[in-house]
């Protein structure tokens, strides 16, 4: 399945979708990319605020889904696929580890992560490349990393936070922290309270509601140049509220590009 009206080639599109169906380290399997696309294809594409249609204004491409065999397969093929992309990649997950090769390909200096977990382990269950180590690995390539919405963290992570990483517990305060124009944004769906997105690999209570997160993201999208966006950790196997809300966050991103 692909996005309806994604009629352009990756090299000529403003936005290029890519699904990375990888769930090797999180323990939960899902159909995240497929279900997000399915939900997006049910949405209207007209933006009431700008009185413009997303697919009239933006050139959209869809590279389809890739299901890697292992992390090296994920890394090598993500780098290969993104070489085709000239516009902004929108990555559909898949566990959070998929963000790492995308960031390695785009080389952003600034990375903003929305996540209920710090994901700053050096190794997790003996594995250096895991959904629980992804923020640590990202911090090794980016100049600055902000993780917003964290409410679950180990002592090990707390005492080894890298110097270039800042943790912001309340997502409402993160926009004041963003210095610099260009940012890569990663949304781990467990940042939301489980009421709004229950089908994630590791749900954590007491998160922000969907409206709060959307307002914060809209502010980020409007005020900064977004180099790439990923939405990860959707473990749904069937359509439902989790995939609908996930798709809604992406549609908000597309609409905020209609300035």
C-alpha cells in the first residue's frame, strides 16, 4: 500500500514517504507503516487554516515499505533509499532504532526526540543497537539532542547523560529550547498518554494528550526548517485509534508546510 496521490519520483518530490518495517529489538511486532498509510488515505487533504490542499501544493513521493532482515540490512538499505530523496523524508516505523540510519544519512546537527523513555543505554541486553540505545547512538553523530516527554528512565541512564543531550520532561516547554533553524524530529508514539496511542511497544502512563503534543509539534514545524520526520513504535496489527492518531500527526506536519 502507498499514499494515495503520491505521484512523484523521490528525486522531484517535496516530501518522500518511506516505511521501515523493523521490530527486531523491541519485542513487539506490528504493521506500523501499512496502517499509518491506510489511515492517511481516509483523511481529507484540505487545510481549513490555509485554504489549500496538501496534494495540490506539495509534490509527494512514496518509496513503499522495506522490511530489513537485521540492523546492518536496515542501515545499508536506508542509506541507499534515502540517496534518491531530494525533499524531506517522512519515515514510518517500525521500532525507534530505525531513526538512527535515517539520521546517519541526513546528518542533522540538531535532533528533537519526543519519547517517554530516555533510550540512553550504552548497551541493552548486550546489544549496542537497540530501541533502548537509540538516543545514545544518535548523540554520537548529532551536535545537539533534545529528548522531550521523558518520564521513564533508569539510574544508569541518568548518571551517563551525554553533554550534548538535554532532557525536557514536559513537552510544552521544549519549543523554548530550540536554538538554530534546522532540526530533525523523531516522534516515538509512547510519548503520548496510552489513552491516545495504546499500541506501542512500551506504554508509559501520565503522558501529554494528543492536542497538547499537536500544538507543540505545530509550533516546531512552523518556526523551524524540518530536515526529516519519523513516527515510530506503532505496534498495531489492525486499524484503530493508535494508527489513526499516528497518521493525524503526520498530516498536521504536511499541512503546516502550506504557508
